[in-house]
C-alpha cells in the first residue's frame, strides 16, 4: 500500500510540474516586458509579437499533440514538451534581438501547447476513477500556481532588471519534468488500446492500484470504453459542425472559447505591470502588485473547484461575467475621467484589476475546460474539443497581439470600455444559449443539444 501511494504521488508531482511549467512560461513575460527594451528595443507591435509568439507556438503544439500522443505515447510527448521548453527558454533568455526572441518564444509555445493537451490526458488516464472528475479544475489551479511563481520570480529579479534570468529560470521545472517522467509508467489506456499490450497495461494498473483484481476490473472498463469509442467515433468533417445537427452545439462551443479570451483576461495576465506603470506605479511596485494579482488568480480557483459541481456551470459563468463587467466599467471610468497619476487612480486601477481577476478565476477560467467535453457527442468529442482548443489559442493570440498597439493609440480607458461591452455580451450568450451540464449524463446532453432547432 505504501508503494502504491508513492507511485501515485510521483504521477501527481510530475503532472503538476507540467501544469506549473505551462503557467510559468505564460506569466513570466508580464514582468520581463518592463526590462527587455533596455537591451532590445520593442515597439508596441513588436511587444505584441513577443507575447503572441508563445501563443502561436501553443496553437501549433496543441494541434499536433493529440495525434502524436496516440502514436508515440503519453510519456514520450511529455518528455518532448520538456525538451522543447528547455530549448525555447534558453534561446529566449539568450536572444540578442527581437526576431530571435519572438522565434524562441514560438518554440516555447510549442512546449506549452503539447503540455496543455498531453498532461491532462496522461493524468486522467492514470488517476483512479474516484478523482478523475477533479482533474480538469486541478490543471487550471496548477496553471495559476505557475503564473504566481512567475510573478514572484519577476519581482525577486526586478531590482536588477534581470529579464533574461526571469525567462531562463523556466528551465528548472522543465529539466525536473524530463528527469522525473522517466521514473513514471506509461498510460495503461495507451498501452492497451494503441499498443495492444494488455499485459503491460495490467502491470501498470496493478502497481498503481495495489490490487490485481482492481487492475483486472479497470482493464475490462478500458476494453469496453475502447470498443464503444471505436463503434461510435467517426472522422470529423467541418460540414458536420457547421451545417448539420451539431451546428447548435458547435456554435455554443466556439462562442464559449471566443468570449473566454475576448473578455480581456489575457491583457491582464500579460500586460498588468505595463498598465500599472502607465498609471503611476514604479516598475518594481507594478510587479509586486502583479504578485498580488497572481495570488488572487490562484486563490479564487479553489472555490471554483468546489462550486462547479454544486452551483453548476451556468450560474458561475453568469456571476463571473457580471463581476468582470463591473470591474471593467470601473477601470474604464477611472482612466477616462481625466484623473492625473496619484493614489486615487492607483487604488481604483488595482481594485478593478483584482475584482476582475477574482471574477474570472472563479468562473470562466475553469468552467470552459469542464464544459467543452460535456457539450459534444462521443463520436466527435475528441476531434471537436481539439478544434475548439486550437481556436482558443488563436483568439488568445489575437488579443495579445493587438492590445499593445491599441493601448498606445487609444489609451487604457477605451480598451477597458471595449472589454466591458464584451463581458456584457458574454453574459447574454450564457443566458440565451449556454446549457446547464451539471449533473446530467453526456448521453442526455447529446440528445438535447443535437436536436434540430424548433425556431
């Protein structure tokens, strides 16, 4: 039993490293941006390219990861993500000019994209069924922890303006991830279904569960699930989603990932220190305030993990949209009221950002990842969710790329007003179109959502 617990601990620990690494590389650029132009001049559009280079790479990595994980195995792909992280991180930290910095941020993004698909898949396939349902929210928590660690690192190095070290320290969890994954087993589902090695799958399960009989029962479930998937799954064609009975559910899925990005969260995650220096914070003070924002982001994910199965998906999304809308209106008013830099403007800006991040973290942050797989029927679920995730990274990239030039041209106030409108539209979307998926079987949802519209 002791060895069984130890085996499971290793899986969770190294899986957690994957999530933290994803969050670290996403969040670290916010502080580094304040100092990069001391060595490498960055115009607003180039600043956007530095941030969005990682997101473009993430889109490519996510698009490739699923198919490669099926052919090569989960462990090899997690190892590959660590190797890609290491190369991209070292290259970005040592870059001598903007083109190389953008290019290596793209390489880092490939690692992020692979991790975003394969790490949750690996954890879910090795976890006992009693805790499998919590994994999606857990990954969101791990990402927020990685973002917070990045913000703390930024602050610790802000006195020296050491942006290369800020980025470069991401190598540490990447190397630990590569070293540790060697000690972990392959996914028993991949062994049984993709490699047709049921003996190896049973050995892994017996080691993890500490019981031959439990391992045999779980292997039987894997066989049954694989048969059901083979019988029901069919190749995804775009016309199935845009013109057939699935058009309604595809519209809901795409609007969910669209609004999750266009409510403005990425402008806060990537550019909060830049926004805060614009209203009067010093560089170190802005990064310290960003640490507080990262802590709010992480802490508010904890109640979301409890509420998502109690309150439901729709109530969380509705309350979160209202909170974000109010916060963006506050930020827009504070920045459009003609206030000069001072304590009042600083306080209002920081309060608005904190309220906004808390509202997002308890709702739209984790709910998207739980609701997306629940929306689509089994026969197209994997492919359809993968397509939505690719668009999620695309929408993320667009917001990150265009925000710096829009901030330079129109100022923060009008941008905040735009996001206030988007959060209001997100509320309307949830109210009118988003179904409640809490406590309902996937089969019931499939029958309801795939029905032709009666309007």
